[in-house]
C-alpha cells in the first residue's frame, strides 16, 4: 500500500505525538500515584493498544515517507558536472 508523501509525513508526526503524549501521561501518573493504581483491565488494555498502534503507525508511516523521499531523489534530474579545469590566462 502506497500513501502520498504529505499523508505519510502527517501520519508519522501524528503517531509520534500520540506516543509521546501517552508516554508523558503515563510517567506523570506513575510519579503521582505510583503502582497502586486501581484501573480496570479494559482501561489498561485500551491504553496498551493505543500505544502499540502508535508504534506500528510510526514504523509504517516512517517507511512510507522514506520510500517517497527515495523516489523523489531517484526521479530528480542529476545536476551537470562542474568543470574543475582552470583556464590559463
């Protein structure tokens, strides 16, 4: 599946933002409450699923963005070689 470069870049940044946000939320919550949290199994599973989905999204959209960048480099015209010979006066 190929996605356009702007969508790949947006998806990558979106997934990174979600991952970092949830990580910071988890760290802050751990520092304020410790391990004595009384969350339901469903809430913990949903939290873990969103983190896992953001990691998968980072990998997928990052790969797609790299492929689009390589295609742009491959399809770009090569610059003319610069002459290094000096002219005699």
